[in-house]
C-alpha cells in the first residue's frame, strides 16, 4: 500500500511523496497546450530528484540547470549533454569546464562578460559553445504575475543595449550566438495574461533578430505556467494558448515549423507541483496567551519555500483520517527549529489537533527539500518517496554534512 498512513508508518515523517503518474499527466497537458514541435525544458530547480527528471526525459523534455549539482542529477537521470541548457548569472570557469567536458554545449548568457567567460572556457576545453542571450526586456504585457524583467537585474541583457552590442557579441571566440532566452514572468495568474506575454515576447524576439543581424537557431520564450503551491487546487489546463501562440509564431517567424528557429518553452512548478504531498506529524500542541500552536516535525528546514521567509504562507494542511475529531481555535503551524521564524502557516483551521496526528500538505512537489534550509540546526533531511500510482518506486534521503573536517589552520 502507498497511502499516507502506510508510508508514514513505514518511512517516518517528515516525508515527501511524489507520484510519477501525476508528473506524466502534467507533462502531457503542457505539451497539448503548446503548438506541435515546441520543445519543453524542465527547470530542475523546481525539483531535481532524479526519478522525476527521468520521467520527464522519457516524455520528451529537455533539462534546464543552473549548477554542477543539477548537472549531476540530470546526467544520472539519463539526459545527454545535448539536451541540457546551462543557465545562471554566476557561472564560474570551474563549473563551465565541468559542464563542457561532460557534454553540455548550450548556455544562456546574461551579459557580455558572461558570454566571454563561456567562450574563454570553451576555447580552453577545445570546443565551441552555443549561447543564448538572455533578454531583460524593458516592457511586458501581463498585468498580474511575478515579473522577472523590466527592472535593473543581474539577469539578462537589457534589451535596449543589445543592438549596440551586436558586433561584440558576434565576435566572442569560442561561442556561437544560437538565439535568445526570455523569462519575463513566473506563475501567471491567468491564461489571458500568459498569452499576452508570449505574444509580446515573440514580437520582441523578431525585432531583436533583425537588430542583431543574427539568424536564430533556437528561441526560448520562457514559461510562466501556473500551479497551486501548498494549497488545495487544481493545476490549470490551458485551452486557447496553443492557437494563440501558433498565430504569433506564424506571424513573426514564418519558418518556425521547419525549425528555423526551433522554439522552446520552460517550466518547473507546472510539471511537478501537483505530484507531491508532504507528510508531517504533530509533535506537540500548546496554547500561549490565547493562541494555539501545533508544533510539527516539518519546518522551514523541510518546506522552506525558497527562503523560509513567509512566501509559502498560508499552507493548507489536511488532517489524515487518523487525526482525532474536535473543535478548537485557529492554529499556528510551527516547525521544530529554535527560531520564531519557523512558521509554515498562521491561523490555520485545524480542529482537534493532537500529538501524533498525521497531516498532509497538497501540491508540494515543487520547491521542497532543495529550496529549504536543510542545513539549519543539522536536522535530518526528509525522506523522498517516489510512487507510480499504487506502486512504490524508490525511497531516498538527501545527505547533508553534519560534521566538519578538522585540519591545521593556514599559517
């Protein structure tokens, strides 16, 4: 059996449970929402678990990574180097060397200096790197979302500067300009806003191709696909997006259907968020000056929501059927850490919470353990349980350093 109670009893809590069948459904829904032939890069930062990466690879996705650690996970999952895009604003010569020697050839670059660093490392490695120019466009279209462009940023070339850099960009030894990389927004609030942003991006890319005097071979138009995070709700299934994006591409890149250029999107949370459930147990319940606290064995070290600074609040917790009935005040969800910042939710309806109760947090497949404060206070990492429907696939736990190597201090 792979129900929450059985898994919690067998493997303990806190634990994450990821269902590969749900990953497969999300992947199928996303491909169905995009024009035929559009490639999908999975943003491994959402969840780099090799089993999830392997499921997405076998379904036709590419991998987008930003570290050597994510490169390790992608290669372990079977991605060849030519299906990996390496991104990030702080790529060092050492990690570029490792990526290039392990077969990665496609990089997203954030500035002329970043492009030159990729080129210099590629030349020393004896290869040529295909580079996308990430664009920090001055304007956007979606009115509601987490905007990623249009402000001063460490990410991307400011779009207004690119035409003036064209000659320098084309002449960096060790590199070929393959195309552009956009990522204007995250977690779009509605489909209309997502469509508007994609239309804006495609039109901007066509203008930049003309201004740069480069024929693009790949155009990554970003993502923004939404999914609920740690609350009840269903992942959206997009309808009009496919036709709207097809029309925009036909208008601005009439040969795109023949691969000139290849078109790509990227997604993280959409593909994995609803595959995951967090299992956590109530350790203690206490009342303090009229407020109730349920202390859980999962805190911001387990489910930190990128930083543990409140981005995930309020979460939805669902008492398992084994939890006791009863009433009571709204409850603050505290974790086990020795800091008042270890709160997963405030004023959460949790009637009758008692020590030993098993709780579940839905839609927890994205930004879980690796986006949390795993090292803080040295508590063990949560178990990660992978299932496919009712079949147990694997159980693992991230190992993190809890001891130190003691050597002589330098003199």
